[in-house]
C-alpha cells in the first residue's frame, strides 16, 4: 500500500508543482495536505509531454496543440518550448484506449485495456521528472479528443478507478498486440528480476489475429547493412539459425555463419538491426537463407508469429477471451496471474 500512497501523492504534488496555469482537483493543496485515501483515480491529474509547439486554450478545460484538441490545461516545461498537458487521468484514458485498441472490439476487452492503461500510467508516474508519460508508443498513444469513441469512453467510465494490483502495489500492466501463442516473460524481454505475474503464459486466444502467423523475407545484403563488418568478416555466407530460444519460444540468439567464421547476435539486437517492420516479433518459427546465400540476390526467409514484445496482456487474446464471454477481470487474471483488479 505504500507504493500506492507514494504514487497518488506524487501525482497530486506534480499537478500542483508544475505550473500556476494548471488547474486541477488538487490545485492549492500541498503534498503534506494531500490524503491519498480520499482520492480516486478519476480525479488524478496526469502530465503528458506533448512536445514543442504553440498551445492555445479553447476554454478552461480544452486546448489546441498542433491542430489537435486536447482535454485539460497546459504549461511549458522548464528550459524550452515543450508543452506539458495536465489532464485528469480518466480523460486521458478516453483518448488512449481507442488508440491502443479498436473501439469495435467487445466491451470486456476494452475494459481490460482501460484497466491496464490506467494501471500502467499510475505505475509509471515519476515525480522527479517534469512529466509522467509521453504520448507515443514509448508509453501509450495519446492524440486528444478527436480519437475518442463512445465505446471506449464507456469502458473507461464503467471501470473508473479500477487498477491491477499485485501484492499491494500497482502491477506493471504492460501489453502488446498479439503474442503469437505464448506471452513473453518480462525478464527475457527486458532483463531485470523475474516477476511472477509476468512470467509468460500459453495463450490460445489470439489465433484470429492477422499477426498470429506471418512470413517475411529480406535481401541478405540487409544483414551487411545491419551488422556491418561483423558480417563482412564471415566471408561468403552459409547459414543462419536460431541458436537458442527462451521459454516462450522467442529467439534468444541468432547465429550467422560464413566460410570464414560465425557471428552470434542477441535476438533483440537482431530484430532491431533488421527492423521491427520486417520482424514484427521475436517469435521466429524458422529462419533460413532462400537459395544459395553466397550468391547475389540471396534472401533470408522467416516464418514467425505475433506482433510486439509479447509481455503482459495479449490484446488480440483479450479480444478472443471477450468474444468467448470472459469478463475484464478474468482476462487480466489470465495474462497477469496472481494479480487482482481493485480500486485505486
Ligand atoms: Zn496471445
């Protein structure tokens, strides 16, 4: 519970400390006066770093920035023209949920997404920074009022204040599009200590996704562009293999061999070097040269599955579970075992 008090206090403090132009539910309260027990997530103010540009107030609760309308108020971060939006958390979610999940998806999936997005933000907020989140995939996509949709807004409203908890703290409620059949452990994806609720689960619910299985091929010279002298030193190329997989089946290492040697790349570095657009995920079923790899025009052929890092909630899986009648709580319990949904 200490973590909860810390974060809610910090949000309130942030809202007060950021700017006199920011008007929030907590304006005028000092950190000491703030009582987290009396607050709900609905009333939290969130700081979103929108970036450089001119913002213009429309009225007391909306403003324009780069041709888009946003809820909340704004201020400028110290040391330059970066605009920071201060917006009630629930109103921020009105725009995030439809950007992160199609509003046409079933209610329980949208509700699970809303709870995950709400928890992510509360878990992520850091009073030592000038902002809590950025409006892109780095955190969550947030583009203001025009993205809002009644179905998503309904899911936010009907789950207002609900968060995912583990052992008294906010869970790390991360998510990605399609896991391809097995979610990834956070430790394998990003390092750090294993988390029991982010260890990865078998997911039979995302098979309807267009990303469940995919095929890709790319010119072998892309390997040279990606890895430079490390590939050139191998001489004429001979083979490319998955050297090791983690428990979810994702490639931990990829080996590339040539006449004069071999080179091992970590899976994540391989995906980054080749490009995330070519490799939607690291769940590689197979990888091989198509044709003679020593010849000009040789290609690398890859069969794989899933889209994204695969850790936490599988969004297409949430859709599949919702279609089958599962509730948002059931969906979240499945992808984050040992957690529970509770009020902030
Ligand atoms: Zn899945």
